[in-house]
């Protein structure tokens, strides 16, 4: 007989609280003091952000790494480097943060959503290809949850249609696809350095590329299109319209410290996450992330899909039962595909204009986002339950989580 659930008065699987994520140590403080001792926190005339950019570029084996204020900014910088014509279409996934899509609209382009694969939440290459038109200017791929998308297939499509690819690596830092780091496979890679990410400084972003034209434009785009003299004392010109996304030395200092720990953080998440996947095989009605054999998974979070038909409860209820067992479950990331949020569904953009959807530069049929547009993305979100996972866990936390999932599932299925 199944053990009595903690929610019904049974003993919880886990008695002790889970450890918090260990984010900072004295190395961060040391770099911050060095930053303050420079007498300025303005990166163009200081060192920390430049050090971070150089080290990040070296780590990825590319010529350019351009730091900015957020992951959203990093994607905007990447798109600004490509410089699509207004009214172009950019194909991307609806399973992401709005930070993947806002830059498309900010560049006066129209987001076109392709569906995802249900078992990984990553873009379905066939649907990406089906969405290409003569107006398509770029593809933005998200490596969802930390597992790389099908990059060979996507790059093949992109090359055949001569389209640049931006990899949104916000959730997939230092993660390899067939031995290559994601972020270096497409023309540009963009990373969020926000608090929850593998590499973080509270808020920040970085864009990488090995392409000289894109790299030089990215460096200008992050700073209002501004070119400086060699000694960075004077502004030379404003080359084109661009926002100001300069990172400060405070973020740069923390990143210099965090970068030393990144490899270890990612490795630990990979080990613990893969262990949890193994321990959750064969639980009725519970689908751990599908693992593709040719790529790593760095587990920004740990998504479960809960099959209500098998278990007789919603993912939210399953999460409550896990929480009663002492497991940090719940809070399904976002809850629905991006196009179902009002900003996109109702095309709430500049004033009352609905631009760029209604702009004269847009030559396609009117774009409408509707429920049912990407069925896998919608079903995936309906089934989603996140386990908030991090590198501060030990094998013990993984075992307890697996034991609780087994216990709840077997109590529900009798
Ligand atoms: C896949 C993805 N892209 C973009 C972003 C935006 O990053 P930021 O919040 O740093 O702007 C996020 C943030 O979580 C994300 O998960």
C-alpha cells in the first residue's frame, strides 16, 4: 500500500528545509572593492566590464563579447547588430520570457511563433521552416530550461534560407551541443545574467559573436551607437539610432568573480539534474525532461510534465502535494505561451498604433495570435510543474525529491 501523503497527515518525505542557492562569497566582495577603488563605475573608462567581456569571449572562443544591462538587452543588441529592415519577420518560440520577443518589436519587426516539441519545450525545426516567408529576417532560438535545441536542423534551414540565427542562451550557460558551446553555433549568442541564471550579477546580459561586422555593430549598439576615441576619453560620433544598455562596473566586478565559479556551477547542475531524470523514469503520469543523447542539459530549472488524465490532479495540485512532502515545487514558469499574454494577443505597443503590426513597412497579411496557434506549447504549459533546482543541492536533495514524486504519484494512481 502507498505511504500516506503528508497532505493527509502522513510523515513528509523531507523533514529538513532545502538549502538556499549559495550566490556570493568573499571573491565577489574583493572584486567590488577593486571596482570602487578605480574611482569610477563607468565602464568605458574602467576595467571590470572589459575584463569580463574579454574572459567571456575567451571562454566561448569568439572575438566579441558585449556586456549589457539584461538578457533582453543582450537579445536587442544581437538583433540591432543584424539590423533587420522594419516590417521584417523574426521567427521564435512562444515558450520563453518576453525578453526574447520585446527586442523584435522594439526593432519594428514582427514576431512569428513556431511551435515546440512537447518533450523538450524546444523549437520544432519543421515548424520553423514552415513559418519562413520572404519577409523573414532572422530566427531566435531559445535553449529551453538549459537543454540545447536541435541546432543542426535549425542551422541547416537557416543556411538554406540565408537567415542569421540568434541563440538565446539565457537558460543554457556553458552548455554543449555535439561538443560545441551553445551561443557559438548561430551567428550570435545572447545571455541573461539575471539573478536566477547560472552566471549572474543580479541583472545583466552579454552578447557574443565571432562575426566582425556583427561584433563591431553590437559594440556601438549597446551605447547609443556611440564610437569613442582610442583612449575612450571622448565620443567621436553617434553612428546610428540605438538604446543605452551600458553595464556598470558593479555588475562587471561581480561577474569577474562569478566567472571563476561558472564551470563548477554548470557541472554540478548537470550531474544533479541528470541524476533526477534517471530517478524519475517510469513514474506513472510524470514526465521528466526528455534527454537527447548528443547534448548536455544544464538545468536552469527542472520542468516536469504532469499528466492529469493519468494522475487525476492538475499540475498545481501535484505541486501542492509535493510541497507538503517538503519539496520546493510549484510556480509554473509563466503559465502560458507568450502570444497569449495581452501585450502580444492585443498587440499593445506604441501608443494606440499597434505598430509594427500595422506599420506600412509590414507587407504580410495581418498577424493575429490566437489560442491553438502552437498546440504543443499550450499543452506543455498546461502540464508544467517546475522544481526549483540549483547547484547548492546535494545527492540527498535529489533523492528526496525523487522519493516524494514517486510517493505522490503512487498514492494518486493507487
Ligand atoms: C529564455 C530567456 N530569454 C530572455 C530572458 C530575459 O532576460 P532578462 O530578464 O535578463 O532580461 C529570460 C529571462 O529569464 C529568459 O529566460
